[in-house]
C-alpha cells in the first residue's frame, strides 16, 4: 500500500486497512488485548501528524 499517493486521512477504507494491520502487529507481539484499541488509535493519530508534516515538506 503506497500511502504517499493517497490522502488516507480522508479515506475510511484505507484507515480501516491500517487499523487491521496495526492490530495484527500488536497481537503478533503479544500486546494485551484490552489495550489494543487505544494503542491502535494512538498509532493512527501519530500517522496523521506525520502525514501532515510530510505533506507540508
């Protein structure tokens, strides 16, 4: 998935794919299931900040 060519902050289907990928990675590395939702949200928020910075550069 080439995120640089998609404004994924506006596309819910891309955001959903990212959520699935993050949750899969968290499970693979033994992250506590009860904390996965908040961790996934944090990762997506951080990605939004980074994408905004990259777009401005």
